[in-house]
């Protein structure tokens, strides 16, 4: 990579906008700010307030709601009104809650995801929200809402890639930076262990039998084989994968750039920056 892509290159900032506690382990919720070529894009809009998550979803929650999003954007010098495009990777409540903050933006999501949000597989009924669905359906096309079917070039250097598996309309955004292509995978694989299950840097329990393969997400609407195929397709199109709920993701890309965090950062505080791993 690095063949003079600067004109079509973007920067990416990871926004920490929520924290849930799942099986006793803190699970961060992230969104991503993508900037370049006179556009300011947000990937996912974060989750509800902590007390609402505890009440409605019976999930321990330490951080959530619009304020962490506003604060995280503010740390990057951006106000919500400056976001022109919002990519919703899927419509689960921890990714699509704070839609109201971005009234001036155009929202982009898969048509298949909207249909599934209205009538999900039974195991995911609790992960969607009628409030979110109503807000999406209430948008006026096409200035506020772009529904897409499969892969879609958002702009030069910005490719939306459909990765059905976690949900039917799950998608990721592959972003061209000066160092290479970063794949914001969302929950197509929410941890490094999903993408590199045989690597001891990625997983506390590396499984050699899974070398050159993937560990599908725990929550699935699709069958495992198509899910693995979608993950493979996504992985082959980017230079690094940035998973949604792993605390070790790079904070500022391309300044920070690692395919995998180094081993001794496995359980460290999320504000620590792992050493850059040279590919
Ligand atoms: Zn999620």
C-alpha cells in the first residue's frame, strides 16, 4: 500500500461511546469518525443511557446515551451537526440508538437490515427497538435515507461491504488511508479473536484447527457457512480489520496501525496504546 493515495485517503478516529458488562467482562461500544475529501462520516451512533439498558435489556451497563457520543466527537473537534453521512452497520440497539443527534445527516443502511429489524429472527427480538425502526421509517428519502442492497461505493476510497451473518443486513466500511485499507467490521466479528482465532495475540484460547478460518459471532441470524464466507470476503478486501467491541482497536488511524495488538496488551486498559505491529 502507500502508493500516493493521499487525495483519496481518509483518517479514522475510534469513539468510545458506551460500556456494557457481558458475562462479567467490560465490553466497549464504539463508533467511528471518518474524515477526508470534504466529508465527515460517522459509523454507528451508539447506545442508550446506562439506566435504560439495565432496565429494558437487563444488561449491566456503565456508560451510554448521547452524552458520551457528544463528548467523544468533541475530543476530535467535531460537533454532531457537522456529520454529513451516518453509516448504520446494523440496527441493534447498541449501534443505532442516538439517531436524533444527527438530524442533518443522511443515513445509509442495508434494505435487508430494515426488513429484519421489523421482523427479526426470534433470538434477536430483544436486540432491536421499535423506537429505532420508527425513526428510520420516518425519514424522507433520498435526502435523509439511502437504503442499499449489497456492496456500495460510498465515495472513492470508501467501500461499504455487505457481511450478512450476525444479522441479514450487517455491513462494514472499508476506508482507504495513507497506510492502507482499514476495515471497520462492526459485528461481522466483534473481537480480534473472531478474525484471528488461531493467533495467541488475538485469543486467550488460540485454536490451531481454525488457522486460515474465522470464528463466527455468537449471535447469528444466518447459517454459519455463508457467515464465514462473508467474513472471508471482508477480510480479503482490507489490510487491517477493526472489530467493533474489542478494547484494543487503534484509536487514531492511520497514525496507529496494527493488524493485531501485541500479546502483552491482551487485558490492558483500553486507553493504553499497544505497540505498533509492523505487518
Ligand atoms: Zn454490537
